[in-house]
């Protein structure tokens, strides 16, 4: 550890405080989810509850670690360099929460694409990442932070690289399939654009955090800066999950706002399409967009009903 308290104790305190603030956001998000009364299946509601419980224990253990540093062993500088169980399990929480949320987003890729190849690749990556996080927890027991970072630097790099890989796979696949769903209809494209933006934003948060940890673990291994980010890293995944679920309320309001405007005109074709749009908030965090169009030909009064098949976008 660096001799400067700014990069050791100060960095760890900031990490715990940021983690606690994000835990507050997670709690508000969880409350919003339950109060919104989404008609989700039991397993998804249990997933949300489990994530919140895990985050609660994670936050408690971080405060136990900080109390040990600042109260129990106040003034003992050697304690700053050593690991303890309350810090070691932080890696395990990162692995469990991160892998769970990544698995859910991979499942959303399956819902959109109706294929298993990309989700299976993502699930395998998440399983390997969880294994690496478990190994970090076990191997860091009874060592010092500097010793672990020196001898198992490769394991930290593998763990973070797997996080990056899975995040990029999930985000890229979701963006690709959502982009394919654009059909020129104003309301449909607006919903898909919103989903695209959310997908990029949630994926970008965890990706940037993983890159920063990877850089700091190599460039400033003697400091606690990379551990600072790891303390709130899992909270980024939890809030990404809950934000994607709670965001369905926003899409529902968009549906109600646009439902009164039933005409979408394509100037190039000269055909007016009366669109009766229903954006149904389906379980499992998906948004089912079903478009039923009645096309009125400009050269005839005859109505030709046509129906576009529904497709589930998550």
C-alpha cells in the first residue's frame, strides 16, 4: 500500500461511501419496482428481491471493514495493507451479482433474437467470471493486498476481461437486434430508440468501471484505488437491472401519449397508414410491440387490412 493515506485509507473510505450511496439508489429502485405492480413472473420478482438482499449484505460487510480500519485498529498502519474476510467477500458479491445480471441481459438477447448462440456464449462467460471471482475470494484470504496484487495480478485481469467481454457481447447483440426491429413507423422507432439508448447507457457504465479497475490494478497496484471501484462495482449492475425493469413505466406512458395519434405518413410512398398501436408491458422485462395497420390506398376507397406480426423487444 502507498504510504499516503489519500491512496489507502482515503480511497477505501470513498469507495465505501459511494457504495452506500448507490445502495440507497438500489433500494429506491427496488421500492419503485414493487410499488409499480408489474405483472412479472415469480422468478423475476424473486430475482429482484435476491439482488437487493445481496446488496444489503454487501454494504453491511463493507461498513464492517471500514469500522475495523478506522475504529478497531485505529492508527495501526499495518492493517491497511492486510486483507480481512469482510473485504475478501466483496469480490464474491461482485461475481455473484454481476454474473446474475449479465445472465438476465443475455436472456433478453434470446428473447429478441430467438436464438441461443449469443446467450450461451454470454452465460459461459458469466460462469467463468463467477469462478474467477470465487478464486479471488479464496486466494486473497490471509494475504496482504500488495502480495495478492503482485502474485495474482493475472487473475484480476482475467476476471475484469471476462466482465468486459460479456458486457460487450450483451450490449452489442441487443443493440443489433433492436436496430433490426426498426420499420419506419414513428412510434415503433421511438420505442426502439429509447431501448437502444438504455441498452448503451447501462452497458457503458459497467464497461467503463471495469476498464478503470483494469488500468489501476496494473498502473497503480500499490494503491487501493482499484479496490475503491470494486466496492461499488456490483451496485452498477444492480441499478442497471432495476432501471431496465422500471423503465417499462416510461414506455407505457409513451404508448398512452401516442395512442391518440393513429396516422403515420410516409411521404415517399404517398400511403397513409392508420396504425392502431399497442405496446404491452410483458413479463420478464420485455416490451411487446404489436402493430396492426390498416392501409388506405390513395386510388381506391377499399380498405386493405394488413397485420404485422408482433415481436418482443426487451
